[in-house]
C-alpha cells in the first residue's frame, strides 16, 4: 500500500503543479479551462503498473508544458485494481457512475479488459488500454488498444523458425487470456512455413514447482529442441530458473520468447537473466529520439520510491505506449473541447439512486472523444501513432539475444523486407542480413555459436523402435532368422543393409532396434496400411521394408526419398504361337488395317474409272465390264499386272500414289508373314487388362499390398481378386489358370516381379504397361526431423555408388534368367502406322476426282443445264445425266486416241454428208452420227476419204452419216474415234 500511496501522491502533485503554472502564465484571464475527467485503472502494486503510471504523469506534464495555450486539461483519477478482475470492475463502476469520467485509461490485463470494456460500451465512454494485448479480445466500439496486439509478432517468430530451417517446435503458454490469445495465430503462422507444432504446453498462472518440472521433463524427452515461450514476466522468471536447473538451457536447445517477457528483461534479477542466457526474444522497434532520453532520465526520479524493484535502465515498450496514450488522449480532448464545450453527461441524477449497480449514466462527450482518438495521428515515442480498427498500427520488430547482463540486438525484421541490419549512422534505413550473418551474431544456450539443428535424440535413453515388414519368399530383400535356443531375432537382406548404411551416413549417431511386425504367435500382424497406422500412432518410431509411397499413407506419416524403384506390372503365362493355323495369312495385319486397305482398293478403282471412262477405250463397254474394271484394276496393281493404258494425267497421278501405297503394304505384309512362319515366337495367354475384365478372369496380388486397391480401381470385382502370400502359391495358381478357379494374371511391384521371373522366366512374362507408382521408402512419424537427413543420406549413397554395390551384393539389381533367349510378343501391324499414308492417297484421289468433276461440269454446262431445266422427274434427270456422262468425250486427248492399239477401221463407206441445218431421220439404227467441224471436212476431205464436201456451207459443223453393218456394231464407237482422230491429225499436219 505504501507503494501505491507514494506513486499516486507524487503523480498528482506533479499534475497539480503543472496545471497551476499553466493557469497562471499561459491562459488569458477571460478564458476558462475545460477539464476532462480521466480515470486510470492499473495494478499499481506491480512493476508494470507502477512504471506505466509514472510515464502517464510524465507525459501529462510534458504535453501541457509543450502546449500551454490549450483550453482543455485532463484530470487524472487513479484507481488500483490490485491484480484482480473484480477490483478492476469495481473501480470502473465507481469512475463511470459517480465521478462520470470522460475516458478511462486501462485496465492493465486482458482478463480485466473483458469486463471493463462492456461497462464503457454501456456508458459510451472510451476505454483506452496500452497493455491489454491479447488478440482474443473482441472489443466493442468504445474499446481502444493503443498497443500492438500479440498476433502482430507471430510473423517475426515464424520468420526466425523458417530462416534457420527448423521444422518442429513446441509452444509454451500460460493459461490466461494473455497466453491463450496468441496460440491460434502462432500455430497458423508456423503452419504456413511448414513447421510442425509437436506439442503445446499449457502452464497455469498459479503453477507450482512440481507442475513446472513435470512439464519440463516431458518436453525434455521429446525430439524437438525449439521452444517458443509466451509467458508473463513473473511466471517466465520461475519457468526459466527451473529449465536451467534441469539442463534445458544447454547447447542444442533453442528458446524464443515473445515481447511481453522480453520487455521485462532489464528489470529482472541477475540470477534470472543468467538462467536465460542464449534466449532469442522479439520486441517492437522503438526509434531513438531525444524525447526518449528525457523520459529515461525523468523515470529515475520515481525508481528510489520503490525499493522492491530493480532500477530500470531502459525504457520498456509499455512505458512508451503509456506515454503516447496520454498525448493522444490530450490531443483528442483539445479537439473535442474546442468544438463542444457543453455538459459532458446527460442529467441522470435519478440513476445514482437506482438499485441496479450497473445502471450507468450516458456520456455525451464519450462518442465525440472516441472519434477524435481514432483519427489522431502524430509522431510519438513509439513512432507514428496511428490507430487502425481501434488498434495501434504494427511497426517493425527487433530480434534480441540475451547475452551477459542484458540484451544484444542482432537484427530487425519488417513485414516487407524480412530481416535487416540497422545501419550505424541512421535508424531509418536497413541492409539485408543474410542467414549466415544473422546466425554469427547470436550466442545460443550453452554459450554456443553453432546453429542448433532443432532436434535431438531423446535424452531418456530410448532407442528408435524400427518395425520391419517381412515378405516371405524373397530372402534377397529381407530375411528374418530366429534363434530357437536364445530367442534372438536376426535381420538381414537388402532393405536392412540399406537402412544401416543410411543411418551410418548421418552426421550424428541414432541408436535403433529392429522389431518384426508380427503377432505373438508368429503370424503377420496386418497389412502394410496397418503397419503405417502403427507408426502414425507412435507405437513405432520408424518402419522399413517394401513399403510403397502412396497418397493416402502420406496423410498420416512422412516418407523419405525412395531407395528402390516403383511401379506395378502384370505377370501372365506364356505359350508358343501356332503357325499352322489355316488363317495364319491374315495375322500379319490387324482387322482395321485389312478393312481400310480393302476400302481404299475400291475407292481407288472407282476414281480411276471416273477419270478414264469418257476418254479411254479400256474403261468403256457394258455395265458388267465397268464393275469388273473397278475391282480388277486396283487389285492388279498388287503384282503390277495391269495392262490398261492410262490416258488422263489426273488418273496417272492417282495410280502413281496408289502404287506407292501398294508397295508399302506389300512389303510390310511380306515381312510380317515371313517372320511369323520362320521364327518361333512366345506370346502371353492374355495380353490386355480390359480383356481380363471383360471375360471375367480372376487375377492375383500379394496379401495386404496396395496393389489390390489398384486392381479394384481399374475395374476388377472383389470376387475376382485373389490374394497370395508365398510366391509358390501364386506360381501354382498361374500355371493352372482362371478356368480352374485360379488366376490368369498376377500383379506385383517391379522388384519382386524381376526376382519371380528370374526363377520362372520360361513359363511367365511381363506384359502391358507399367503402372507408375513411387518406390519403396522408409517411414517415420509425421513431422519427424529425421526425414530430411535420412533423405539426404539416401541421395548421397545413390550418387557415390554405394547403393549399387549393395544391390549387386544381394543380387537384386539385375536378376538373370536361364529361360529362352528372348520372349517376344507377336504384334500384328495396326492401322496407326498407315494413317498418314492413307491420308495422303485419299487426299490426292479425292482432289483429282473433284478437279475432273469441275472440268466436266464446266465443259458441259449447257447440256447439263438443259437436263436440269427439263420437266421430267428427278430420277429421270439423274438417268439422263448418267447417259450424258457415259458418252465418250471426243474433244479430249485426240493425239492419244490416235495411238490407241484397240482401234479397228470399219469397212463401211460414208454414205453422205448432211448439213447440220437439215433434218435427218435418226431412227435408222444402221446409221452412225458423227459431228465434225466444217472447216476440217471441207479442207481435208481427201485425207478423210469422204464424198464431195460442199465448201460454201454456211454452218460451222456438219453431220456425217455412215451406214453400219450389223456385224460391225460393236466397233461403232471405235469408228467414231478414228474419224475424229483423222480429222485432228489432218488439222495438225496442215
């Protein structure tokens, strides 16, 4: 009580003296001072409350000394909350109900603020706290935090953990609103950097020595050596003294404390500081100013009054926040008093006599004062005073190292730039601080300068329990021998030697013991998933064997990098191909290639017929002759036996390309058929998984393996999946086959499949694709610090060739096979390899036909238009167009037709020449009509051997009527061709 009385007395004395001086010399006599009543609720018996109240009074004096002309004054009414929530609430009720204060500074603790801020909300009076920093507070409108809340420092703590690559931490916090509030934010920040929170230690505020020691010993037995402590200064002092006593402040440990504890380090006793040597702490950055030095000097006046506390030679962050809070409130009061000098409360005299203790008067000044506080901005001792959302805007943090009798600044952290080094000439600019330089400035616990790796093998002497998954039948990979006399179990094999080599390659010693994963009776203890689950439940510290990395398993445990290849393959029985089958000649090409080839044969023949029908005698004749030519001509190209002369250039292009296609097809077919008839080949019984599913065949897998889940995923029914444990069992099942109730294929991982085929390579083979999976890896609990180091050791063993030497030693690298020299699966030629070839010939053929059609329509436009414009039916028009197309084109390729070897001169004479203007009876079937140019007939009549041709005919064309004998009717077309050709040749000779 003496401490409280002296503090209040000295503070009020200074306020009264400064007010009197200002009234006498600073204000005009005609002006009156507007007083704002301000309550102060602090734990005045505590060091924080005592120092904070001193800073408030100093700030009050400094402010009005600097602003003597202000018309407002803050009148402070201090109340001691006595470290109690009830006393804090009672003080708040008294100040709000009876003194009718305009604002309240405080309370000191977050637990006290929870109740008091609701009272301020009811009375509409601002409650301003500079020390209640818990982020769990859900402040109403009238609660203002002029301090940075604890959640703003989780970023710098997470940055420290990330910078030194620690992947596991333990969070230690006290059981209070102050302690509980930061935990969710800190956990999330650590999760964002992939740091695992291995344990959360909750320390009661009233914890005794036994409880503290019990928690410390529990954490001592863990692998994690990185501890983050969020404790009040009183509880933190006792905690670190105990940690020092049991050896947890030695080399290899990492301790990080929050600003609430770090801020009190200068005022702690020397033996507490000695116990905290090597601790890292964070604290908001306070810029160095002349006002800060003045505050430090003024504080020394008050320290002798409190002999129970160590003299503070440094200003704490709470001192600075208290100082800035007083200035902000005084500025806001001046702003409100200058504009609203009316009464500060409504007339609620009747409320004072109310039986309800929480019936409070409503302040009229409170809302205006709150608005003014929230908008106040100035450069204070803590930097720029700026409130965002009712809280002080966060600034940079400095990282401190407890060394000697105090603290040493090692770096500064900002949200935008990370870790920085403060320049000596200015505090406003920073240089980047590399991790190496950051670490070189730190002295760790045990006075060590070696960066702790963040974890150790537990000191309780426990050896790692390593579960071993043994698959029978493959002693090369893993073998377990039990001594019947002593009961000792000996492990050997490829997996065991790899694990031993990896652990020996670690830069530190890790003791371990192998445990066979089995039941007491010697039977298997479960599947691989069961083994992984045992590691997840921490029944084992690790597991080794043929454990494949899967996505589901990785949700519960951590895998190292794989040390053996992965993948799932299909083993099936093999049989020799029967080359004496009557349909063997069809096997060189698949069905789709056969059908496509036949279709292109027909299409090519049709295209050549279309292009040659109107101009070549070989492609004319009765309909049966046409159809036969369409099929005969392309097939005759297989042996290059076609004799028909190709006249059209378009047809020649089609035939040349088609001959190339035929050459490729013929060569491929011949080679494939020759190979089948001359080389004995092995083939799998069933080569396709879809065929297995479609035909309902049963398949096998190893019992407990993840391969069984893959089979279910691709479509096999549960009843069709049979599980086996020994290789002899599924070898027998494969040899019998699915028809006898066994299996047609066995699915297994690649390493075991190779060893199996090395023994039975003359009976079985691997077919189909390899289903991609990750390889075999060692299993550790989630977040185990061993994972990274073991993975690096696996990489080193692989790179230096030691892993290959181990494979050769156990004959698992490349198993040999004593069976047939080659097991080749016969493959028929598919359409896929010929798609490009068929696309080329199809494109060229269709283009040529399209060009021909365009030329035909263009040359015969008038005739076709006349047919289309007729009033006959559609079918009649189609037949008429067909007849027109069937007519020979006498104007095309005349020189070629002249050399047609099939031409036969008729013995008939030309009877007469009739002018095209005369009418001629064409009903006589013994007349052949030939239309020739008049100028040719008149000029070269002697060469054509015709009767006298009138030279004065006005028509440009004449019609020659020649009698046709019955026996020469088949050569009528040839006669026409020859007459036409003679005319053309005569014209060329002239």
